[in-house]
C-alpha cells in the first residue's frame, strides 16, 4: 500500500503544481526507506529516517508506524503507543 501511495503522489505531481506535494512524496519515500532499514536490522538509522519523514510531513502515517515500531523494539511502550495513535489517524482507511 505504501508503494502504491508513492506512485499515486508521484503521478499527481507530474500533472500539476508541486506545492506541498514534494514534501509529502519525500516523506513517503523516507518511510519506505525506513521499512528497508528496519528489515536490515539498522534500527538507529531507521529511527532517524522516520523522524526525518515526520518532520517533513506530519501526516505520513507510514512514518509514524515505523517510528512506533522502533520505539516498541527499544522498550519504549508509552512512546510507541503515542506514535501508533498518530499512525492510525493518518494511514489510509482500507476495508
């Protein structure tokens, strides 16, 4: 779903004015990179990547989700729960 969102936003940017879309697209791409860093075991780099993503666009539910995961793995359950709540507000509502 994240890859599809990146493709949709990239296509939309080609059709019209960039506006804040560039930051949103950059944030989504960082979120995808964060997932890859988590998969490779680079949690410190993943945390930095997710933090950068949410600093670019606070509406990136994927970045909040990966940030929550890293905090969960680090044993910071309270912070992880806060980030999960933010992720839920911003992730697509799939049926």
